[in-house]
C-alpha cells in the first residue's frame, strides 16, 4: 500500500500586520451614501408616503400595519430612531427601528430594526445604504451597543444587504409551530 | 385578525380551564408584577424591576388584541397566592414583508413547580390567544446554550423555523 503524503503547513514568511489587499472592504457607514441622500427623522405626517412606497414595493395595502408601526416608533418608544430619506422633494425611502429594552431573555439595550423600504424608482441609488448608515451612526451616538433584526432566510437580497453592513447571525435559534396544531 | 380589541371584552383566560386542571392561566394584573419580578430574579439571578414594570405596561396594558402577558397560578382558594409562571407574546405582522405571526418573547416557570404542566399550560394558552387573533403560526427565538428552553419548546413540537436573527455590534 502506498504511503500517504503528509500535509505540510507553509512557514510564515511575512509579518502578521502586513496589509491584506484581498480582504473585503469594511462596511461603509462612511460619508458617501448618507451625504448624497438627505435623511431625517420620521414624523407623523410621513404615514401616507410610507404606505405609498410600501404599496409599490409589496403590491399590498398595509395601511393598518404602518399606522401601528408609526405609532410604536413615534409614541411608544423613548427614543425616536426611525428615519426617512428624501429625494426630489419627497420621501423615497424609510427605515423603522426602535430601541428595545429586551426580549427573548436578553436585557441589554438593543436597537431592533424591523422594516426598510425604498421606492422602486429610486433603487440602486444608495437610498438604503444612506438610511442604514445614518441609523447606525445615530445609534452609536445614543450609546446603543447592538442592533439586531429577524429576517426570513429566503430573503436573499436583504440578507446580502445586511451582510454588507456587517450584520452576522446571532446565537439565537428560531423555532416555530403551527398554531392550529398547538394546544 | 380580530376586529375588537381584547381590552373591551373579558379575557377568556380569567381562570378558565387549561391543559392542567390544577393550573389557572389568566392575563397579568398590576398586583402580579412583584411576583413576576421575584420569580425572574430567582430564575436568572438578576433583579430587573424596571424591566418588568415596562413589560407590564407594554404587553399587559396596551394593544391587548395583539399582545398577551399571561400568568399561571394554582387553581383553588389559594389561587391568588403564588405565581407559578408567566409567558409574554406579541403578534407581529409584515416586518420585512413577513405574514402575521405570533412571537413568544418570554417564558418563565417557578423552579419548584416544574414538570407539573405549568409551562405547557402557558404555551397552550398563548397559542389559543394567537389562534383567536387569526394567525396560524407562532415562533420564538432561543439562545443556543439555553438547554432548558430548547428542550421545552422542542417537547411542545416546535421545529426549526426559517428566520435568522442577525445582529451587529455598534462600537
């Protein structure tokens, strides 16, 4: 029987601190996107714009959902962190988040991001990047230590977007159950 | 979804029947909160009174048609004396386009009352709340190292769901 070749580990030939030009770029919450796109805090009067953008994105009328989320973002939360992006004199995108006092057994002050929407006519113009980068900057100013979100595994576009911004899977596992079969 | 807010009608869990007939499950009351705080402190080793008072006002005092903060007590003359456990849930709809779904956000059972059906009674009660509200799925997130909750939810038939929790440290 032929003798197996042994694996050899190459000896290090350079310094660890050597610049790695092949390393992926750091997430951009630098100035580019949010300097090009004006981003401001969300207000009550944005409701109709949010519903209209969402209707164009999803093809659904989710007025009730947005009324509830806006009330939650603006009136139930101690800190208002939801944002709207404007171009051509009106809202073209939004991001909704809240600073949460903890759930699923966690008690650290955490921001929870749960909705982002960009008008289809303004896609690929850095609107989403501007919104998220401004949100991250604002949260850091508020000394919030972590942001998290729960997304569907099948939403590859959103997964890729958040991956680019440095999000990674948490140490929490999702479980689900059909309610009709429970009890 | 239910058309009338739950606050306008009596809760069907006011000491109604549950899976275990010795255990009564009902919505939380202000008078329960000290026992909730004490139970959580015994279980987690951390006293968080402000956290639970916030939870009471958020999940026990507003939007009761899609939020539930339920407590389990022993049925009978002493039923108001000792808290056996509690569960908190909320119906979330359309976050990132997902269909309405009930989320279990917190669950705790008195250590001395475990293995007597308290967790199951709470689980079934909140499942009924979700079902009545018109959703057909419920979900929760469990820490990978929380074996107690992992075993409990698996024993209740929960399976791995299609959601990922993503996070990012802000520093």
